[in-house]
């Protein structure tokens, strides 16, 4: 069909996304190709756009090989699996889907924090094992409202988490690259100091090289034997081996984890630990939120090929987005 643009799809897309994209693009399924190299050799020069997601990203060097690539639209707020520096060098815009998932990820973070503080896993097993009937009431757990919670990251989602924790009466502080003077929450320039002062840490900082294993053995030791770790960011931000050691040796009290270093592979030591709740990266996984993310992923592509602009460029590439 005349006027159609060649689009490379990396990773799965929803039926709704596909239906909308097919009105404007010829879709090529990268992972569905019998020979990915042959696919790129055959159509690489004609590809002008990529639709991907935060997990699959864009394979190494693919941006460099697609000479006519103009835009990469990412389904997800995280985009560390996309080489943004390579995109910048070629003038390729990269987009993501911020804001539409803030509420849902924040709810997931609070759910995990509450689940650990109120010993949800232990108490469910107390009932299912017959201990309630045989031994009486379960041991007391901890109140969420009494917790001092430190946020590792204070962007859009971090601030939404803070707002929800404020409602529960938690004492909230944060560690980030820059202080936000207008914030009502205490800023800690040093993460060890914040961990030492808090009962719980909620990790919501972006992934990537700069935050790789940011939460390490020293941070966990500072958090202490009554401390709780929640991670709804990226598995790479937490040193998983150090976390397992800390849990097994009583260095911290428990962890609520939605993300993992090598997901979907989750170490048995975390799956089976009685003081850990593991969920399969469900931070934004509701029908409503995923539909909004899919719509924004498509809207960014349609907008670009309408007037050369995108709706939500990643922060590093905002300068490439023409003024409206």
C-alpha cells in the first residue's frame, strides 16, 4: 500500500497495537524471523522505525546497521536495553511510556512493602499448614504506618510511591542524583546514610551501568536486621548474590521483589525463602495500564510520521524533538 512505512517489531505487541500499526506501517517481526541476519540484510535499508519494549530493547549494533532508521518507540518507562548513545549519534529519536504506569507501579511497591511488613507469606502458610488451628494465633507483624522508608530514586514513580506512603503515615526520605528543594521528604546524598536511618528501602531508580549493583552488601548491612528491601526498578540495581547472603544470614529481615537480575530466571534461594515475596515483573501489569502503554507506544510512532515530533522522548534525546 502506498505511503506505508517499514517498521521492525522487536518483542511481542498486543492485538490492539498491531491493528493500529498496520494502518500505517508494514510490520516485520524480528524475533519471528527464521533468520534474523537475513531479515536485516534484506530489508535493513528500508526500516525507518522500531517498536520494542524495555526488556528486549534493541540488539547491539542494530541501530548502527539501519541506515534509514529515524525513531525507536519503546513500550515501557525503562529503556536501558536500548543504546541511547548510538541513537543520539545517528539522530534517531527514542521514546518511552512514562506517567501512564506511575500509579500501578507505585501500588505494586506498596503492596510488596505491606506484604513483607505484615508477613503475608508467613501468615498464609500459618493457615494452610494447620498451625492456626494447632498452635493458635500467628506471631505479631509490623505496622506499615510506623516504617521509615527510603526511596532509592525520586522520579515520577518514586514521587507517586512517596505520596501513597504519606497516606499510610510513613516517614519518607529519598536518595537521588539531585535534591528536589520543593519536596516535603528528606534528601540523603549518601545512600549508606539513608539505609542506616531507614526501616525499609524501595528501589525505583532507572537501570543501566550507572546503577548496576547500586544496592550492594554495604547498603544491605546498613539497612540492618529489621530492614526490608523492595525492588520494583530493575534487577540489575540490586546485587542479587549479596541479597541472598543478607537474607540467609539475618542481615536484613525480608524482601519484596518484582524484578530480578536474569528474569524470568529467579534463584531458588529467593523463591523459597520464607521472608521473601517474589512477583513476575508485574509492576505495570494490569489490563488498563498496559493498554495505555500500548496506545502511547503507537501514538509516538504515528505522531513522528505525521509531523516529525514524538510525544514522550527519553530525557537524553529531548533535544532531537522539534519544538511544537
